[in-house]
């Protein structure tokens, strides 16, 4: 099924996004990380996902064709995601986030359980604890731009990428061009997360699946265990022979795990846990 490029105006800003699987019963909101935009992260796996799901993959502000936010604050990003779903008439979406997108997915699920009945984190989702000096340097004009540009460039060098990714054949010329093109957006996103306080609510109280490529030498399995321990009831599933981007490195396994998790999903029986009810049944 087609994965189509579209645009929508959200709070006066143009948002570029990809959509596929219209008419399927469940919507997945796919949140990309810093190594490229939505198309790079989700385009190759879209044909498998759209066999079963309705998928929406927005370019985050400042990535792809999406305009940057006027105010670099995490609460503004949370509002942006809510407004994006509202603009498309989506009442609920399972949120899937990779890498830095995992943190965004986690925060969005924690703060909008009425919109997010479940969350899936892919080699990401840790709540960062930045040293005070880093926050101080972010406030210095010129120096902050240089600092975060260097961090971004370091993450894109071949040595760093090989440490993250087990399946190196995804590092095509197109992948590298897309990752480099997204570097300014990546830098702005990092600066926003460092500079602004994170939302007070940081722990999703909805069903959470953590999928983790075990060969990721940057976001390690120890980090995955820490994330699991920080989210009540979270399930951690390891993916062997896979690194930082399971949706690209092991797409069949990734889609099967997502499908299996959502087939079993139902609302927790405890009345003191907020969140949406059961996801709608599969069509047919």
C-alpha cells in the first residue's frame, strides 16, 4: 500500500508527513530519531506496516519539510504532536519512537494517555540527565551552535554509525545523504531537550513495549533494562543481530513484534491507572 508524502498546517506551521494504510483499524504514529527524517526511518518498512496498520510518520519540526517551532521547548513539541493528530482527526494512536524519538514518544504517552493507548520504544526512551555545564554552555550564543553541531557531526561519522548499527548494508549513499541533510534539525532538537525542562510527567502509565537491538554499542542493553525498570509493567524484548534501528535492520521481526504486542493489548484492569481503553479490534 502506498506511503504518500503529504502536508498539513498545524498551529500556523507547515508539517510534512507520510501516510499509508488508510482504512486499516489501528493508527501508528511513528516518531523518527535524529539520524534522518521520517522517510529515512520508516519508508523502507512502510510496505510491511501498511498491510495491517494505518501509519502516520511526521517530520519533526525542523526536519524534512516541517517548519521549526518558534519556541524551542519540549512542552511546545508535546503540543505540536497533539495538534498534528487533531488536525488529521485522529482520536488515538499507538506511538512508536526510535532513538531520540523514543524519548519523545515516552514523554508524549506520559502526558497524553487519552491520545496514546500504548507506546513502543526502539533503542531509545531514556530520560536524560544532562550535566549542569552542558545546560550552561547551551545558553552561550555562538558556542552553543558550535557545540551541538559538533555532537551531531560526531554521531554521523562512520565509526559512530558502525558502533550503532549491526547491519551495515543499510548505510547506503542515500541513507548518508538523508542523515546529513537532517543534521541541522537534529542539532536544534538536541538543543531544545538540553535547554528546556522536560515535562513533569515522564512515566507512561499505558502498556509499553521496549524493542531493543542487542548489538547497539551506543544505546546498550543495560540502558534498555534501566528504561524497563523506570516504566511500570513495561515489556523488554531483545532483538538479536540488530543494532540501533530495528525497523531497518530486522524489519520482519520488528513488524511481527509490533503486531503481536498490539493483538494482545487490552486496558489494565486497575482503575487507578489512566489511559485509553482497548484498542479497536482488527477489521474483519
